[in-house]
């Protein structure tokens, strides 16, 4: 048995969960925050047999897309009287970070 842990952008989470459920995969979503931008993410947990791992990875790959976003950087520490006008920076957000872990034991009550 394997545990697939996918950390995805919150915009992609609902689509991912819907497609996983349509394919007969049960999953759990945990709302998380992290990364450079401190934006909302979702950690999706899927317990599957070893034969089903590739199917789940394909669904994640198809459902979660990277995109670019403009953000304003934090101003540096400035002396009194100095002005700092932030210029927006384009960064890549979204996509998915996926871990596939071996499960030593699983119980369901």
C-alpha cells in the first residue's frame, strides 16, 4: 500500500478531488498555508495500492497547473526620508508537489 501526498494550489484542489472521486479514489484534503507567498494550499492524501499510484499521479498532473502571478515584494528597511516604490515581480505559483510513501500498516474502523 502507498500513501500519495499531493500539495496543490487551493484553486486546483476542488477539481483534483472531484476527478479522483470520479475515478473511484477516496481522498482527504487538509487546508494548508505555506511557501514564499503564504497563500492557501491544499494537502491531498490518497491511500492506494501500488498498482494505482500511476493513475493517481496522472490525475494530479492533469488537474494541477502552474501559473504566473504578479506580487509586490516587501520593502527593504529604509532610513527616514527614503522612499521605496515596489515594482511587481512575476512568480510561478500552482502546480503540485507530490510524495509517494510506503505504508507499513493501515487500519480502517
